[in-house]
């Protein structure tokens, strides 16, 4: 019998590429698919061309006032002139550099996962983003100390307010949510019971109801003379609501960690909090990054509900200008602008979460 | 005992390792009983282990082997009886449990390495967080043990990048980094491909010859013959027979043991 001779490795076959091939495979793989492609393509074009004409080609971007606009085409001058109000609400114009600076800092704290920085630096920036930034940002925007002129929260508005609501809602809800999730899996019945009741209560009530309760009912229970900032009340409501959702997302991650991980950590002599912090949570949170991103994006959009308790977030600010008789019918432009802003941020968050997922991916399976 | 890799490996599974057992008892298990619901999984277990003694536990699946050794570091709580390890009684007192876990290392069938930490970081956890060893010192020690299990070059990789045999050796190094007095092994080679079993057994034999007190649940009878001071056969939650390997394999007293040996040694 001949001795076995190992064959040399061969290169993998080249996958066939090319535009024509792609078209044939994806759009025209059979005559019926081809027909559907053509019909759908036709209708898309007949709808898209007028839209593009309205929004871009025929639209007016610069000019002076309503007279510069063309009937039947988008009038972006409206958005341009009211841009400051849409961004900052009634925040005094001279002081708007303060929120701008706060958000610039925020952007800096958000960027590091995209940079090839050493782990330790990246971690300290993340910790700053979770602790120093909210405090510093609040001082900058609210003022009242360090010689900064105080700006009442009733003057906060526009995109700035939307971002504040979402940011605080997320930053504050995440630790509360993690604590609730751990509590719900606790072996101590009292703690577990409290967490279950809390989560199920807040999850079962629509956010709009919570906001109403926070703005209308809460003051009834507070002692005479104690007033509680309206924005603060909304923030607390949003945070607790969001925390309940976050808790369930995190709990899903905790449950996905194999029992062996808990046991190995125990066998090493690590106490409960170290087991959670060093072994379980890093893995669980990594698993639920998409879920967290999901609730965060959904919260970001839900912040528009503060409109009903009289806070002027981006949508509220834009909406309040639409009835201005000086501008005839800029409804579409206004709402489109709001939609565009929301899309930019939500899409950004989505990409950001993907990026973080990749960053955390050390589970290289062979 | 110092050893140098190659010559030792060749002989490892044929020459019995000299016993290091002293007559100082380190584990005492008295009348240990445990139930899962109504199921009596451990029934009146009595076991005394000497310092440096190597014990192999075997028996059919479901006989309570894992449960027994998991009781020893309180991964499972027992309901009756007494477990004393290195002078500390194991009860619901968290302080005692943590004290005992510091002295007892455990290696699992499924490795249970932490996938989000590199091999080195896996090994650093216990020394740094439990023993409070300065990081620099802990790294030195971790590298020492990784060398001892013969994979120092994998220190910066993640568990998912290693083969099963390598992962299990890291798991052994991770447990050793605690500098435990006792090592528990729960079927450490059962999840491995045949080609990798030997590399793990070699490490375990080396560990045995260094005087570590070991309790191994395993069906590697070659290993039992080589290193065990005592082989324990369990069935139905009870210890049926406990004897030095020579007696255990050549003239078992209990018919139940004989049946079992016939079954596993047949092929
Ligand atoms: N957490 C548990 N709950 C209920 N029954 C269990 C549990 N763990 C093990 N058992 C049962 O206890 C018996 C002994 O299990 P185990 O100690 O794992 O056996 P072995 O390791 O000898 O195969 C088995 O019948 C098993 O089904
Ligand atoms: Mg078992």
C-alpha cells in the first residue's frame, strides 16, 4: 500500500462578481421577478422625481423672507431663519455658546470608541462621559455658579432639550436598570419582589401617562410651597420609565450567560459584587448592546411626548412656528426638518452601537 | 519534584508517581447528605483526605460524583452532615465559604474560562481581586503557572482562540494561580477530543507529582493507576468502595465495582 501523501492546500474559488451578475441574481432572477422589479422601479421613479424636485432642485435655500420662496417648492429659508430657535428654544441668544460647548464636550466623550486609543485612556473618557460630563454640562447650561448667568429651565428648548432629555434618560437609566435586573435575579425574595413590582409597574404604564402624572399629579402630593422644576419632573419620569425597560433588556443578557461562568467565578472565591462586575456584567452588557441601542433610540423619539406637558423640545419648537401667518404653509418643511434631525441622531446611535459591538467582540470563535 | 518535559511525558502514564500523602488530614466529610427535591443524591458520604493525597472518583453517570466535589467548595449546599476543609467548617456563613474557596481550586468539564478576558487576565483575576497580590507579582506568578501547563506563548490570546486542550490547561493554571491547597477536577478530559486528552493528563500528572492534594472525577483509568493513592467508586449517591488502585483494579471487593470495571475496561 502506498504511503499517504498530504495534498497541498488550494486557494478558495473566486466568487463571481460584477454589476450584471448582481442584477441578474437579485432583481431579474426569473421573468416574474424581472416584471416586479420594472413595475416597482417605475412607481418609485414617478414618486421620487417630483419629491427631489420639490426638496432640492426647485427649492429655495437662501434669500430674504417668505417672498424669496417659490410656490409649490420647498422653502428652506424658513428653517434657516428659525434655526436658532429650533436648536435652543428660548435660551438667550448671547448665552447659546454654553450649551454648544456642553454638546461639543459630549461629542468628544462619544468619539473615543472610534479611535485607536489605549484601553485605559478610553476607559477614563467613558467614565468622564458618565460622571463628569452630566455635572459639567448641567452647570454650563443652567448656570448660576462660577459667575455663569443663570438660565431658567423654562427657557430651555429645541433640539438642545431633546438631547438633554435623551442623554439624562439614558445615562441615569442604565445603572438603575442594571441594579433592577440584578435585583430581579436576586436570591433574596424581598429584593426580588420590590424589583419585579417596580419594573412591571413602570413598564405597564404609557410614557405619556407618566409625564402627565409627573406634571399634574406630583405637585398635588408635594407639601405646600415646594415647587419642583417641570423639566426635572419630566426627567425623573422618563428615567424611571426607561430604567424599567433597560432592566428587562439587561436581564435578558444576564440569563444568556452560561451557569458555568457564575460557577467558575464563585469557585475562584470572588464575592457577589466582584462576580457581577468583573465576569457577568461585562459579558451580559456586551450581549445586549443591540437591545440597549434599541431602547435608547426608542426613548430618543419618545422624548417628543414632553410636548404635552408644555416643554418645547425640537418637535414642539418647530410646531409652534408653523402657525406663524408670516410664512404661508411651511408645514412640510418644518416636519421634514424635524424628521431629518431625528433620523441623523437615531442613525448615528445605530451605527455607534454597531461600532461598540465590534469593539467589545473578543469572543473569537475558531 | 522537578521534571523536564519530554522524558517525563513518555513515562507519565506507566510509572506510578510516588505518593506524597502525609498523615495530616485536610478534608473531613462526615455523614454528608444532600437532596435535590425528593431525590437523595448523596447518601451518608464519609471521606477523609490527607494532605497531598490524590483521589480519583469514578462511577456511573448520575451517581453523584460531581455533586460530591461541588459540595466541597459549596457550589452545592448540603443539607445534613459536616464538611471541614483545612480546619474550617463549611456552612452557610459566607466568610467561611469564601475562606474555603480561596484554598480550593476547581477545574470543570466545560473549562468555563471567561471569554471576555485574555488568558493572562483569566489567571490574574483571583490573585489580584481575592488574594490582593500586587499586579506585577501576580503577572509573574500567572506566567509561571502558564509555563507549568506549557502554554506561556498563549498568554495574550482569548480563550475562544485556543483548542479545547489548551483551554483546559489554562483553566488549570487559573485555578493554580490562587495557590490553592486542594484541587478539584470534575471530568477534566471528558469534553476533549482524543488527541488533546493526553496533554491535559500530562499536566495533571505533573501536578500530582508536585504534592498537590487532588480529587479527580475521571474515567481515565490509566491516570488513576498512575497517580491515585485511592480510587473511590460511587453508585447511587453512596461510596461503594474505596481502595488503592492496585487493589481496586485487580481485586475489587464489591460485585457492583466489578461490574462497573468490566464495563469500562472491556474495550
Ligand atoms: N441542580 C440539580 N437539580 C436536580 N437534580 C440534579 C441537579 N444536579 C444534578 N442532579 C441530579 O443528581 C444526580 C447526580 O448528578 P451528578 O452529581 O452530576 O452525577 P455524576 O457527576 O456522577 O454524573 C443526577 O441524577 C442528576 O440528574
Ligand atoms: Mg458529573
